């Protein structure tokens, strides 16, 4: 395939493939998806087994280093991350510079971008010990940055990390706790968030991961590349869909809960009306992550808040769509984002913050892909071609004659 691609380019032929629907931009050993069968594996391990038996930190290790860690490796990895959770004090000033009601996604991407100004040892992407350090710094600091983005948006004081806690517990405490007040982490909430992070941890060449790889292919450092990935994730057709789903469910609720009426609007292709959380470029079957989330949503919501009316609307919406020819013909099924927002909401996160949670989960996947890309001898700078549709050559007209 690679040789054929080169040959075609030499002869002047260009593949026209908007959205890269059928273009392989990399070879990768990280995640495997069979979209027709609804299969997802990280490094060969089925997502169902990882969701049931593993933890987010272990999955992060697996994605980045290729194998499940031994006990000693996991202990060392965890300890390294715990030692790097603090932010440089000057970095905090960034958070005061943004408007109070700023969306937390651009706040997060800006803060991550700023990391390369604080850690200038990260600038050379081929300096392996420093790539290792940047990896640990990112895994450790992104939850702190995310919690600070939240605290600023609600006008509350920032909390230093408590490194006696695990990564997810620490994040929950920094987000919802107050300085000098004890904060009991709810183990059910921590478990639910850990599970959601596992399910989001990688998904091969999606829009944000491809962005990370593309930016990294110019040999930009890890922080710059991940910051770009966060911006790509922001869009409602990608990570922003989890917030959009909740807005949609609340809209249906406010409109009297008429699910059939909403589905008709979707089918009529009303401008800006889509069934958010449905459809996927690769899955033409039920997204295996959505299946896991749906089966745990009831349980988690029951424990956390005693159920949720919006969950009933979501289930009705799914049922209606899955028995409708429009969705059947187009093979549109719920994706990972369809049920996650309900859980995030029950955990106490505002809708605007949901995509930040996706970013926290996706981080190890982005890092793994960036490292795979930078170490792959086949990597070239990403530089697509185009089909030119503009004017043929024409002569400049002086302004007085236009
Ligand atoms: N609601 C209604 N119709 C849809 C939906 C949807 N959610 N998704 C796709 N369709 C329709 C399209 O209108 C199109 O119909 P047509 O053939 O009559 O023109 C057909 O299904 C094919 O859809 P495409 O847009 O060509 O599919 P593509 O692979 O480009 O898009 C995407 C995939 C972006 C995920 C799309 O399904 C979508 O917009 N879904 C809603 C947003 C969403 O949930 N995004 C999260 C994706 S998962 C993730 O990033 C974590």
C-alpha cells in the first residue's frame, strides 16, 4: 500500500478523500477496532476485560509502554505520577487571566501549551529521558490543570494536590473540595470516573489523536501536540458531543419529553438538529463502550443520585431510533458519548466540563500515539495534497480598474 501510494504520487495521481474516510495515515499497534462487529481492544486486550478488571492508571501504562505492568512497574509508575502533580506557582496566574465564564476546554489547552514554557527541557522530541519526563508530567498535571479550570469557573480557591490519594481521587478532591476542609472521596464516584477514563483512553486514529500525530510529525514537542489534540476534541462532532447530548436531552425534557417529535426533526435534517451521541465513522454497530456505559449507568445513577429522568428520555430515544428505518439504513447506533453525560452530571460536574473529562481519559492514548509516531522510521511530516479548484492564471488588475 505504501509503495503504491508513492508510485501514484510520482505519477501525479492524488487520492481525493475528504475526512480521510479511507486513508491510512499511520501503522499502529495500540488500539484495534472492528467497526462492523463492535470490537475494541487496547494492545490486544478486549475493552470489556479492561473495564471490568483494570484501572485507569494500569491502562495508561499498557497503552504507553505496550504491556500490562508488573506490580513493581505499576508501583513505580504510580509513584512517579504522584510526585509530579504540583503545578509551578507561576502557572496559576494563567487561570486568573481568563474570563470567569470561559469554557474550560480552551483554558485547558492553553495551560497545556504553556507547559512547554515552564519545561523547556521538553522541546527536543528525540530526547528520550525528557520525553519520559514530559509523559509523567502530563499524566500527573492534567488533572490538576483541569481541576483549576473548574475552580476558576466557579470562583472557588484552588487546592494543592494531596499525593496520598490516587489519581482519580486526587482529581475529585481538587475539583470539589475546599482548602482546610476535610474531603471524603466517594469510592463509588471514583470507581465510576475511573471506568469512564478507561473507556475513553484510546480509539486509534480519531480526530484528536490524528491531530496530535499530525502536529507531532513536524517534530513539535509533546505538550504542543497534546494541546492541539485538546482543541480538536473540543468540537461537538468529537469530544464536545458529550455536552451536546445533555443539552439535547434537557431540550427534549423542556419540550414536554416528546421523543418521537425530536426524532422527526432529526430525520427531516433540520439545520443544527442531529441525534447527538449517535453515529460513528468506524462503528457501524453498537459502540462497545456505550454498551458498557449503558449497563452501568443504571447502577451508578441509582447509587449516586437515585435515578435520573433524563436517563429515561435517553433510553426512549435510543429505543425509538434503533427501530426507525432512517437510523437502521445508515447504521447509526449510540456512541460512547450517549450515556456518559448523565453519569458526569450525577457526579456533580457542570455540562460545560464534560469534554474536559473526556480529555483526561484520552490523554494516555494521545501520548502513546505521539511516542509511537516519533519512534516510527516511516513517519514523515503530515502534509496532505489537494485538488485545486481555483482560477487558472490571470493578470493583475490595477485597483482603479476593478
Ligand atoms: N443524527 C442524524 N443523522 C446522522 C447522525 C446523527 N447523529 N450521524 C450521521 N447521520 C447521517 C448523516 O446525515 C448521513 O446521512 P445521509 O447519508 O442522508 O447524508 C449519514 O448518517 C452518514 O453520516 P456521515 O455524517 O457521513 O458520517 P460521518 O462518519 O462523517 O460522521 C459522526 C460521523 C461525525 C460521528 C456523525 O455520526 C455525527 O455527527 N454524530 C453526532 C455527533 C456525535 O455523537 N459525535 C461523537 C462521535 S464519537 C466521539 O468522537 C467520541
